[in-house]
C-alpha cells in the first residue's frame, strides 16, 4: 500500500489491514489510561490540594510571581499545556508527512509523556510547580502522539470501515480506563491495608498510568508500518511553513475548515468537562475521592457501549446526524449538572451515566468523519490541524472555567459556562454540507455519512 488512503484489496491485503487495525487499537488502550486516571480522576483534585498546601493566607500561589488562586492552578496548567501543544504539533505533523516515518515520532512523543506521568510519583508536599510542569509535558506529549496516531486511520481503513474502526479504538481506550480504574479503586480505598498513606496511593495511581502507557505502546509500534512518501524530505523546522501551507490548502476547501471550526468549539467543551469534572465533584459537591473514582469508572464502562452503539447509529442515520444528537445530549446533561445537590453521590452517578453514553461516540465519529475530508498523502498534515482543534485548541474552556471560578468563587458558575460550547458547536456543524466537503477533498462519498 502507498501513502494513499487505503482501499479494499485482496484477501492478503485485507488480513494485513486487520492486523494493523488491531495494533492501532492498542494505542488507545495504552494512552487513554493517562486521560482517565490522571487527567480526569486523580491529578485535578490532588494537584489542587498540593497547591492549596503551598498557598498563602489569602489562598493564592505565586508561580513566576503571578498571583493565582490555588483552586484555579490546575485549570491554568491545562491551558499552558495546550499552548505548548500548539507549538509542537505542526512540526510533528509536517515531519511525519515529509519523511513518512511516523513510528519513531510516535514513540518519542509516547515515551516522553509516559516518563512525565511516571514522574508524578514524586509530586508531594508543596511541589505544585513540579506537578504543573509534569502535567504540561505529559498533556502536550499525548496531544502530539495523537496527531500521529490518528493520521494512520485513512491508511489502515477504507471509507466504509472508518466509523467502525474509529469507534473500536475509542472502545479499547475506555475498556483500558475501566480496568485500571478498578485497580486504582482497590488501592485507594484500601490503602491502609496495603500499608501506604492516601497521598502515596494517589501517587502510585498516577505513576502506574505512565508505566501502562509506555508498556502497551510497544504493541502499535510493532504492528503499524510506515509508508513511503513522495514528499521531499526536509528538516522538521519547516513545520510551521507546512502548517501555513495546509491552512492555505484548506482555504480552497471551506467546508473542511467549517467542520474544524465546529469541532474546535464543541470539543473544547468536551475536553474541559473531562479535565474539570473531578474538581467540580470534589470541591463544589463535596464528594469523596472514592466516589469520583466510581463515577468515572461508570463513565468508562458505559462509554465502551456508547462508542460502539453510536457507531451502529451512524451506519443508519449517518455520522453527522449522530454527532448532532450527541451534542443535544451533552447540552442537557451539562445543564442538569449545574443543579446537582452537594453531598448526593447518586445524582452525580446519574450525570456520569449520561456523559458516558455520549462521550466516546461523539469523539470517535468526529475523528472518522474528518478522515473523509483529508486529501490523500496529507494525513498527518491535516490531522495536525485536527488535533489542534481537538487538544491543541482546547484552551479556552479550561481558561474560562478557571477565570469564572477566580471571579465568582463558584464551580457551579464555572460548569454552566461550558454549555455555550455545545450549543454553538451544534449550530456550526449543522451548517456544514459533509457530502460536498468529502467531494472537495477528492474522496468517494460513502452511502451514509
């Protein structure tokens, strides 16, 4: 197979394609544990507590001499990681397309992120700056690795398979997150019987996510293969020039740009909910860490079925309509979250169930839908722009969340502000003619899209 988007071929090619697809699924299995255990469950509340321990009498810490409310430090660190991602992702995407060597770049990003996550074991006392720095490195690394990982999708799956393949990848990720969260829950709730403190148990859970990430990355690195590229090789310092060329190319495909704008908006809301939900649960609703773990575990379990189920819905109603339906569900669920009573775990579990049913599917179908809009031979280049819309541009939500809390002192006000991302994203996506966008990219239009 060439660098062109894969098409259905002989039985031997189909078998090789299936082998690559199974290897591809395992990177979701590897890195999703970071997103689940670290970013969603443990690091937000734990880093906030470390920052509060280091805060002055007024509740402020002073990184680089800037006064920051301790409760906002985690959200600001997430935003800082996004800024770093924006600087690095175009370089990585351009280097992958110019050289055709995605695997070494994927390995470098994955193992840098895994190392930073493992290093979170040393986050104790008042080392909030260390926690912030490790979060920035790990979050930027996972974003860069996802550029390279996602760019394989058009190469390993023909158009008619992509919704299913993308959904299976997300399902693998949520399954891994569920499995590790069960182990986390056992360790955290029974830390006394294991002879460790609660703080040490949290740090073990953080570090184990990095070890898991690094270990299972070996599977895709073994099974995925690099394709020869016809692009002229060159140094990766041309990444920003390549990004500028990509944007110019996309200007000739305004519907692709319109899809990316819609995705940028609604995904900003999704990513902020993922990263800030545990902070909202612990600080505003007064829920225990074990309750948060169970809630996120519920999200993971339901997200497996949700991703696969929405993949099936897409075969009947099309990916665009299914995504639009998920955005309505996001809006209703998040609006209900504003009214959750404090100290009532059962209602938080209901909210978690609603999130789980739409989380994986909305992300998986967005990824597969975009893969149809990518011109052949420009997979990593275009997915670099996509990933900037995914993780790289998801800075406004955490920033708005942190600023709202800093100004009002209320996490309820912060969480309700995120509804706007889903409403605006719905309106923008509804205006995109997906079929015409696929034709503009020079790709065949599936029967149902």
